[in-house]
């Protein structure tokens, strides 16, 4: 019989294994033991090689452990267990267990991985020997080292194992107990009739969900899985003897993978234009129990000529001796790498059997083509690797065939230089290596990862599944706004937005697992091009320039402009330089030597381009020129020969080539380039030109603007003039102040040079020289000047002010400039006159306005000042209070406001006067208090008063009698309280730990001698407490304790003299009586009785203290 027990205290067991009396490392022998530790051949699952706990070797063993008592069976509890487990079960390391003393007995299972961790194995009731036989079979294919095991050996009584039965109840499984579910979908698992052996009952249910979750105690359970994959769920049952089942019913759960949404869509759509959403590229993902078939990690490829570099990948999960029998089973070889010179390399793959196939042959082409985004800057920093595949089925040529005319070899699949089917016959398990030979120096690169992909069908025992997604309307659909048409399968739709903004479209897909997934894409709806042109353009001469302002929210990416540097005489450009600035920021220096050269520069539409020409340091060569060709292939700038040093070009450029906004002017009469947004013309006939802009592929985004172009007529601008006016004058037209009869066709500029209209407002505009300017295209500018002088005096009043009640405010008027003696300031329409006045307003607040009159009917501006009267003083009153004698009352001024801070608070009574916002009052009698509040100005003081009364007093004093005596003493006490109706409670404390609540009088007996204090506490009905205490008022004297003995209690005549020992306490005096024969006052007397007759005598001892307390004892 086998017991499988979970190790509840694994931590304890791990820590304590070294304490067992003996360790048993597996070997080929039979041992007898009921204690100790069963270990792998390297001393257990530790970490230090060469010591106890090192990793196990790959040696096979058969090892038998037997009990030392008949009738017992061996039980082995595995605290740790970790051996190599391959995805191919045939390639794993196994520890097999047999129920007896040899391998011919019933098997108790073969275990790999961590299957035995935390479990125990026990011999069954059918095991007559009680032994367990362990067979360790390492496969020899382990890619690394593993810890092994540590277990505790014990002997126990065998038990009958229960039987487990389980099933999946929801969702309904197929005939093989398998279900296909979604991520986080609840699955119901049920016990399906598990039972214990006769005489036992089931006590525990242990569910192992294969995801690290083990749940005990529930017969039926619900569980969900949060990661895609295969999960084998098992139920272990345990009976009341601690025995677990031997059988396991695997319940397979396949959890759906998450599809990849490669949704194609229009990321930007013009308002009113058309866009699309295409969900068809959705891909379902395959899950496989196979480990990754790639090796990751950087492999540096230095620039050593002829050097060879390899990277290895080891497979161990195929069947032993399995070979690649069909080239179709080799799907591809992948590599992620970068290198700065493809023509350097030869790349080949080597298989474990020694076969080699050259994937890229040196000299097969490619030259300076880059692989990935390599850093060709002399550093050793890695660049960005690209994914390249060699596929036996590829037909698009090898690397060299695809490298012509490209700077970087695109990612993708390619043919190999030699047939990849040369790998047929290679053993699959073992070391595969990729070898790269660098045949030319000066370039380097990196391999980031590479791998081999084989047909999963040739991989034994590997679970692989791919949920399928139908591409019909019931499996895929899209939701979102502005949809104008949807395909019959629901995967493709057309949209035509009618509003700007970002809009979400949700593409949903359902697979055959019943799972629905979705992805959300965002389509940005933007304005198409917006063109701004002036309504008209007048020009002088024979040519005009059309320069629109263009705003384009539709991002179509940068375009390429070509800058050509050459020399018309066939000489070299000779190291002269052209510095390129983009939007005012230096970008790069263009230069060439001995050849004419083109430079391609990526530019964004709307960028401002500036070129600065710099002479060669060797001496300038005549004939140098620079041209610029736009992305539409039109040369729109040619500097001509003989460049001057400095700026030679500055202009805003617009992309107009393929994939960009397409521009066209209509009509084209007289225009240099009707397909450029900015162009020149020489048409002397008045003409209206219209510019159209359409983003390529978006006809719904067309924008247009028009301009009327005509030859300009030279206007009359009048003659210069000057005027002086009051600042209070009315606004006027400056045209009327010029000499002559000017045409109103130009622009007025203020003294700062800013354009303004023709109306001058003395109250707000600044004096100075105003220029009337006219500028026509290609015409000389014309201007006349008008000087305006303001006779300006500005009035300013003092700041707003606040006064207290009964206060007076002083108001002042000030002037900028020289006011002169004739200035007259009028306040409130004549209510007051003068530059300085004093007011005491009756209305709160009061606004005072002032204006000054001066000079030749000139009037200043009007200013105003606000005088506010502060609110009267206010504070809260106080309620009368009643307190006990000795209590204190803290009081503070409350809710004070009004007037001008700081406030002063004065507290007064018949006998006190205290200043402060807060005080503590301690009246000894009923008292009236008053609080007066004053402020920092003329506000009327305020006062509030309140009473503090004292409650009626109760006297706590008391007298007593019979206060002194021999203990016990009964003392009597009488209180002095006059009115007992106002007494609520009384506490007498007698000093010996006892109390009494007797009202006004009390009696108490002091049993123990001593001196006692008595305290009386009285609480009135008003809560006031009164207390008095009398120290040492009671004195209970000690009473002597009379006791004695004699040295002999019986004497033999003639000896009749007794010696007595006084054993009394607290005895100051002693009185002895010896029957009728005599007395004594000695402490320890000696007395002789008559010796003639035998007799029994009575002896009495009376003891007395100094306080007169006595005690008597007598003996015969």
C-alpha cells in the first residue's frame, strides 16, 4: 500500500535534515533503516559541489530500503525533489519506486521534475517485505545541473489506499476529459465518486491545478486560469488514516491564447474625406509545451579579417537518435542581427551530426549593404538588429540577389546560398551552431538571437493547439462612428467622418474556444489643408510673387529635397561650404571636393530653409553654384555662379511630390510654376488666381483660395504736418491733419512702428510722430509724417482709505507734470474745491470724484477715491456662571469685530482691574465682572458685564470622642454640616483602609493598634466637594500578650524551686502570683515552693503596658 502525504512543515524538514543520525545516499545496495535522510548521490539538494548537497551525477542506481521491524513498511517523505524534466517524457530523468524489495514488485510510479516535492511514498498493505526499491534512471540529456532530492526515512504501519474519481462539470468536457476555455473563465471541477477502502472514510480532497495552486478540503471546486496554455488538473483524496490514492485521473484544460490584431486602418482622415478599417489580418496564436527554440544574448562580431564566430543552440527534447528525415519538417532558420558591411560575411549552419549548409556565401554580393541599423561610427555600441529568415520554401533569391540599390537589407525570408535540405539526416538532439566568418576587416556587428523552427508534429509528446478564428460576420465585427459601408464578412468598412477629433473603432474576434477578444484603434479626423491669401495684390513692375499661408493638419511625413553643389567651369567646388539651417537651427554642412554632388535632405512641409555660403579655406574658386530641387523634381532655386559669402537662400518650403499635398494654380497664365504652392508670375492683366491643395489619396480634403492680382497705381500720400492738442480733445482722423489731399490707401504706423488705424484718441493713444506708409509689390515705398503733441496733465488722487466712527479723512490730489497756479480741482461736482480736503462722510462707503480744469479749456482725467467708515465695535456677551469655592473660570473675549485693530480688553470688578484678551477669574465670593473693549482709533468703547456666583458652602469639619484606648477602640465622629438637605454624599475615611457613607456622624472600631488619620469628604447637591482631615486623631494602644514557661514543669522533692521565663509581649509591668505562697514583679522570677508535701500549684501572670492595658495567663 502506498501513502502520499503532503509535507505540511516542509521548511522545518529542510532545516532539520542535517540533524538526522545517518544520511543514506543512493547507490546499488540494500539498507535497513527506520530513520535518517535518503539523498541523491551528491548529498542532497544543496548548492555547493563537492560537499553534502551538491548536484547529482548521471549515474543509474537500484537502491532498496527495508524496515527493521517485521510488519512495518518504509515511508519516505520528500522535503526537496528536483530532477531534469524534458518536454519529451522519454528524455527526462526519473526516480521510479517499487512496492517491495526488488524491481519485480508493483510500481508506485516514476517521478520527474518536482513531482515528489512535498509528498511521501509509503509501502502498501500488499508489501510483505515492507521495503521500497528506488531506481534512478538519468537520461544523460540534461542541459544543466539539477539539485536532486532530500527525503526523511521512517517506518510505519501500511494502509489501504482510497480511490480518486473526478470530472469537469462546467463547461462540459469531451470524451477525453478535456475542455477548451477562455482566460479567467471559471471552470467547475467535481469529485466523481471517490471512495475509501473498507473500514476507512475520506477526510480530505486535494486539487492540484498545475498552475502553482493547490487547494485542500473542498470536494467540488471552481477555478480559473490567468495564462494561456495546457493545465493537467488532478484530484488526490486522503482518508482518515492519512493514506492517499494511487490512481490519478488527469483533467486537461486548454486555455485560449490571445490573438494578434494586425488591424490595418487609416490613422488620419480629413474632415469630409474617406478612410477605412480592415480587421482581416487578425492572427490566432499557437501555444506549445515546447520550450523556445532560440538562443538569445549578444554575440559580438569584431572586424578581424578571416575570423570565425559561433553561437550554439542545444536541443534535448527529441527521441533518442531521432533525425531530420524530411526537409519539409525544417520550417526555417531565424536570426536577429546587425552588421555594417554585408559583403564581408559567410554564414553557415552546423548540425550535431556534422553536416554544414552555407546560408550566405562570401562573394555572393551585397557589398556595403547594411544588415539592420548598424552603427558605422567606429564605436563598439550595438545597433538595432533586423529579423532575417532562411526558408527552404523561399523563392525570392538570396541576400545578394536582394541587396541591389538598398542601403539596408529589408527584414524577411530569403533563400540560402546552398540547399538547406543538406541538413536532412542530421540528428536532432545535440548542439546546433551558427558560424559567421568575417572575411574583410574594418566592419563589425552583433547577433542578438537566432533559432531553428521545426514542424511541431515531429516533436514527441508535445501538446500544441491553435484556437481558430472565423472571418465571417458571426466571428469578427467592427463598431465605431461614421461607417458608410461594411463588407459582408464584417472585416472591412469604409468611414467618412463629419466632425473633427479622435474616434475609437473596436474590432472584435471570437474563436472556437468561445472566447471574444477585441482591439481598439483610434482614427484622428483632421482638417485638410487650409490656404490663406489676401483678397488682392497690387504690384509695380513686370513680376509679382504669390505666397500663400498654408496650414496642414494632415500629417503626410517629410519629403526629400535635393541640394546640388557644383561649378559651371568644370572646376571643383574646392571645399567651399554651404551651411544648412532648418527653422533657424543649424542642421548640417554641405561640401564636396573635385566633383559635383547631390545631397538628399528630409524636410517637413512648412519648414523655413536658410543656406549660408562659406568660402573655401584654400581660396575661393570662381563658378561655384548651388541649386535646390523639390520633391516633385522641379528645380526652383539656382544661385548662379560667383556666390557671395553669407546667406544665399531663405524661404519656407512645401512638400508637393508623390504622397504629399498636390498644389495647382488656375489659370496658369503668366505663372512660373503652377504646381508649387508659392510661385511667381509676369501677367500684367488683372487676373483672379485660385490655388487648390489636395492631399494625395484624399480627394475629399481639397482646399482652395483666390487672390485678385493687378498692376499697382502710385497713390498720393499728402504732405508732412504737426499739431498740438489737449488730452481731453475728441478722437479725430489723422488723414484730416495731413497737408494736401492724401489717398486713403496706405497704412498708419504709430511711433513704435506698429500698424494702427487712422483715428487718434487723445485719451488713450501716445503722442509722437505717426507715419503714413504705402508699399506696393516691387514698388518703392512712400510715406508722410504727422507729429502729434499732447498738452497732457494727469490727475491722480490719494489711495482709498478707511476711518473709524467719528474720524476725519484727508484727501489729496496730485498731478503728473507742472500743474501751474491756475489749476482748479473740483470734488463731487463742486461740493468741495482744492487739491487737499478733509471729509467726514455720512454714508458708508462714500465715493469722492475729482477733475481738474487748467490752461485753454483743458480738462484732466477724472479720478476717484473711496472712503470707508469702519464698523462699530462688537463682541459677544457672557452668561452668568455659578461655581464652587476654589474653582477658577477662564474667560476670553469672543467674536470681536469692527473698528481698527489692535483691540484693548479691560476686565474689572469691585476689587480688580486686568488688561488682556483672556483671563482666569477665581472669585472668593459672588462677584460682578465687566469687560470693556476699545480700539486703535476713535471708535466708541463697548462694555459687557456678567456675574459669577458661589454655591452655598458646606462645612466639612468634624469632632470625635473615645478616640484613645486599648485596642480595640470604638471611636465616634460628628460632622459640623448645618444643612443636611444640600448634602448629596459623604465619605468617611478612617485611616485603616475602611470607609463609611454615614451622613454627618459615624462610629468605627479600630481593631489593630496604631495611630490613625481621619478624613471627611462631603459632596453637595450642586456637585461642589468639601474636605477636611485630622491627623493622628485616633490612638489604639497595643494590649500586652501574657505568656510564660518554666525550665522544668515537674520537680522531684526535695527540689521545689522553679525558674520562670516570661514570654509576654508589650508588657511594661509584670505581676506574678505563685498560688498562695507568694508574688513577684520581676521579669523572669525564681520561686521555691514548700518541699514537705508533693503538690500541684497554680501560677498566674498579669502583664500591664504603660497605657494601662492588661492581659492575664495562668497555668497549674
